[in-house]
């Protein structure tokens, strides 16, 4: 099925393009299917206001300062919505577009989608995160109930306005059906599968010298926000050294987020700084992949809460794509993703997490078997080559007037 001339506008508020892996893969997939794709996103330092990136037309607005409280978030969203709307009007007048594909959250993007629906455009809601649950997770369950209810109302409004909803897993689909009253036929699941073609470009590892001096390299790759449980990992590492007497390892945390300075301080408080390496942000799939290639055991320490229990940790699929065994909290979506390619610790039990790490440290043959199964699961089902077809089929159904055999 070829697509001739259809134009797509993607809206991305919380991450520069092409840094967000899911948005980049979706945009590249649609370009390959014959669509014209434009993305409006915040700029990273030094980026131009407009560029062509791998065939994608990118319009950028100056990113607001990082929000640290409720007033900060209000300002961020108000400013970003205004900036994105103005850039979308510019694009409408200069090139036009047929469909608005908004990457939520924030669900305030639905206001822009609703406006363009009045002009006859189609609106797709790509549901990356559950904003109400994420809000409570970021504030350790101590958020304001009025804010939570407002986020619920915005989510329901966004789902009501959308012509179609893209969910990242079955748990999100269930929320959209049960809480937001979306018909199942109006939801398509497109998982965050890694692109194996991108991974083949990766060369040597920056951890190779350290690897020679350690029994195991333990690795975490992803955001280091308050909701991600990296503090649970650090306490598990403390248990590994003090309770289990293990010192023959290095734990590498690849990524950044608002909790990173606190995590670095916590590693000193726990006395494990000699066993830790924090890389900060590493740009691009090749950059992250060079670290992943030398890791022996990967970890997903997210705590159990209404957000993490329903969310797919894309880091786990990245681990699996590299054939790495994983120790993960025993959360529902973690178990669905990794199945028997991971071993599971009791959620929020740092001693049990440490014991599971030690078990894999002492069993290289088990690590190898788990890694081989993991890679096969990505290649046969979860990889982007499989997931991308769901996206292409969805677009063909939304814009049948553009499709030709």
C-alpha cells in the first residue's frame, strides 16, 4: 500500500526531536511509507529553529526552564502550547497538513488537536504515559487531589476528541476503554520496540577496560526521575556489598533526570560510590548501545505503583535486543515484556533484588541462556520491524482517500 502526498504534523512537547526514540521511529516509518512528516518539538541547546532530519521537517521552539513545582508546570504547559500552536499555524499556511499526531502527555495537546478537527483534520492521540498516575508517582503519592482530577479530566477530553488512540500496551488500552470510554476499535497498540537496524551500527564499548577488572558490569539505562526507582537500585547495591559481601562488580547508570544529583549524593551516603558510575545523558542509540554492549546484567528497579504497574519499561526491550539478562521488579508489564528472559524480585524489596543480581553474577551459563531467549523475542515479536506495521495500517485506515494499491 503506497501513500501519495498525505501530510502529518507530529506534536512533541517534553523532549527534543530526534532524541525521543519512539517519536523518531514513528516519523521514519511514516516517511518510508510515503507520508510527508513535520515535527514540532522543543529545541536542545545549539539546535536551529528549523531543520530537515532524515527527511523529517522539524520546527523547534525555545524550551522552557525545567519545572520544579506546580506553578512551574503551569507556565511550562501554557508557554509550550502557545509556542506549538503558533508554529502549527505557520506550517498550516505554508505547507498544510492532513493529520495531527500528538504525543501525550501533556494532554493539553488535545486543545490543539481539537482546533484542527474544526478545520477537517484528523487527530491521533499517541498515549506515551498516563499523566494522572505519573503525577502521583513523581510526587511519591503526595500530589494534590485537585490537580489529579484535572489531569483525569484532560485525559478523558483528549480521548474523546481523538479520531484514534495509540496505546503502548494492553494495560493502557484497558484504561482507555474503562476510564476514558474509548471504543476498542478506536485503539491500536504500538509497542516501544527497538529498531534492530539501528543497533547494528554500534561499535566498541566505553566499558571494555573496566570490564576486564570486574566479575560483572551491572547496568541501568533510562531516565533517572523520582518515579523510576533508581534509589531502590542503589540500596540493592548497598545490600550486595554489605549484606552479601560482593565487591567484584561495577554498576553503571546511563541516563539523566531530575533525581540524578540526589542519586549521586545517595551513593556517597550509602558508601557505594566506588562501585557506581553515573554517565549522565548519552545521546543517540549508538551512544547508549556502546554501554549496553559491555553490560553483563541489566536492571529495571521500578517500584510498584499505579503508574509503573501499567507502564512498559522500554529499557527492558533495549536490554533484550542486546541479548542481556535482566533483573526486574515483578511488575505486570515487566513480566509481559521479558517473560522468562528476566528474573523477578519482589517489588520494593531491595534485599531480594540484590540476591537476584548475585544469583546471575554467579551463573554465566544462565545469563547466556536468558540473553539468547531475550534477543529471539525481540526479533520475532517485539522489535520495531513488527510494531511499525500496526502504525502503517492505522494510517491507511484513517486516510483511505490517500491510499493507493
